C-alpha cells in the first residue's frame, strides 16, 4: 500500500524538496518561544543520541569539543589574518612577527 502524503509543514528539513522550502519555512514558528523550543528539542535529540546511551563513549563529548574549537577559530580568524598573511607561492616561507 502507498503511504498517505504528508503535508509539507510536517516534514523534516532533510525530507523537504527545494521547491517546497518556502512553504516549509513559512510554516515554522519564528517567535522567541518557538525558537527556544526548537533549540530545546535539538538539545534533547543530541543528548539522547550521543550522551545518554547504555554503552557511551567519548564520541558525543568529543563532537561538542571539536565544534567549540572550530567555532572559536572562526571567531578569531579575522584577528589572525590581520597579523600574518600567508605567502602566495608554495615555495616561499614567511614568518609572522
């Protein structure tokens, strides 16, 4: 039997086609309470999938730490690039002062 069609608003983001994206975004709740509940749902899904498991490892915590390091690097990249510019050629080496 064929499954009954699901309304676009009830689909997950990964199941939405590019042409349906505007309709899907229009059905989202962008109020402060809606955004807060979305963040809370995301945290709960992450916690239940990676942290709150029977045989847990370091994978979930390592993922958070790697994300934090990458985000910190992106925030500071502007300051780093002003102090030191990379050479345009692969054969030249320059040192930053």
